[in-house]
């Protein structure tokens, strides 16, 4: 995923949220594994993953949800799940806003 695709994905996710505050974190990781047997490579595996985490504030309640699927329905679902989780939390009177102006 290049920089423009990442920005577009984050902007699309933010547009789907009507929470008081919303934060979107997009994180990618590359993992490589090489196994040796009898001084020779017996297995070589490489994997790339990208995850999107949505954090919402509903008043003084917080919810987070994560997905690795980026179609519109999955993005709607992850935002909705974060809101459902926040709605079930107790009020946190010490909660700070995501961004101080």
C-alpha cells in the first residue's frame, strides 16, 4: 500500500464516523522467517500484513476495533463496532480529548 492509498483509506474511514472524536491508525508489518536444517535452508516464508484500528470517543467513553479488510462494508463495520464498544463502557471522567487545540 502506498502513501496515497493509505491516506485515502484513512480519510474514507474517518468520513464513516459520526462519533464525538475518531482516531484511525493504519499499521503495516513485514515478517520473514528462514529455517535451516543440516546447514541448508529448509523453509523460507515471508508475510506482509496491514491492520486498521479505529478509536472513538462518545462523550467520556472510548471504544476500539481493528480490521484487516478494507472494503466499504468492513470499514463501516469496524467503525460501528468501535462505537458499540464505547457505548458499553463506563464514563471515564479523566479522559482527555484526542487532540488538544
